């Protein structure tokens, strides 16, 4: 029997990337919750696995050469799991290039910009004292909108993000894009993005990955703003 992967996780867009991948790939795994509101990400034991004090991370007891390996950073985990299983990475060299391009686009663009939009639009105004910063709100809302226009143009020509096949690039992008309303975005002029969001959401693996610990996800911006999520360390 294949030993389960240990997933260090909390139900956020970055966490969903890996829970969705594990479900889509059919890999057995166990879950170690990392409650970022309580500061679990700063625990010294977790820092040995994820030195940047960010989840998700994994420990694969059946790593290269059969030896255990830990992997941090969601994009690196997706690449590792795709190589391990030989799935969701494309079948040709050109397809693999496209997957890598759009995965890097998400890691360097959509994720950080959408994350900042959430921070300044939702969490910063709920801080004590409130940090309602019009320039920051406009900056990240507008940059997120630009990125969604990029994605809309891409999806006008392809069924999925990297081409006409579902890949880890879709897994990486979907979680952040699914929260477009909280980023104060619109789909009215983005029919291809709307179509893709629905197609991803209809996949059973995506549904199971998104549902993992969903009961722990809080919509209370004020509570989150006062938590350990934004601690300097």
C-alpha cells in the first residue's frame, strides 16, 4: 500500500491548490491543520518543513529513491506531485512549457495581486485602528482586473489555462479566481473566465479539495484582521 502524504494545510486559495491536486491525482494523504489565525505557521516544528512560515507544505514518505522528502511552496508542490504521478503536466514538451508558464504567472502575478486586493479591500479596513487606504485599494483591485483580462483572452482561445487539457495550472489559478467577488471584480465582460470557473468547479476532485476543512474557513474580516495572519516574524 502506498504510504499517505502528510499535508500541512488550511482552507485558503494556496491550500486548495494542493488539496485539489491530491484529490485529482488520487494520492492518499492525511491532513495536519495549520491554523494560520492562531499562528500555527510559526511553530518551530512547522518551520523545519516550511521555513517561510507559510502553508501548504507536504511530507512524502515515498519521495525520490524511496526516501521521505518535504516540499514547501504551493507551486513547487504542484510540480513535484505532477512529476511523481506523470499527470496534469501535459503530454508533450510544448504542453509542459505552457503549464510551467501559466503556473509561474499565477505564482508571480494572480496569487500575490489578488491576495493584496483581499488584504486592502477586506482586512485592512477591519483592523484596529482601521487602515482604509484608497491608493492601495485601487492599485491592487486594478492590477487584479488586468490579470483577469489576461486570463480571459487566454481562455477565449483554449478550453483550459495551459491548453485543451486540465492541468496543475488550472489547479493553481482556480482558487484565487473563484474569489473574484471579494476582489471587487466582475465577470460581466469575461464570459470565457466564467465558463472556465464553472468547468473547474464541476470537477469532483476540485469539489473535494475545496471542501477540505471548509468548516474552518471564516468570513469574519474583523476577526481575521486581529488574528496572527498578519504577524511580523
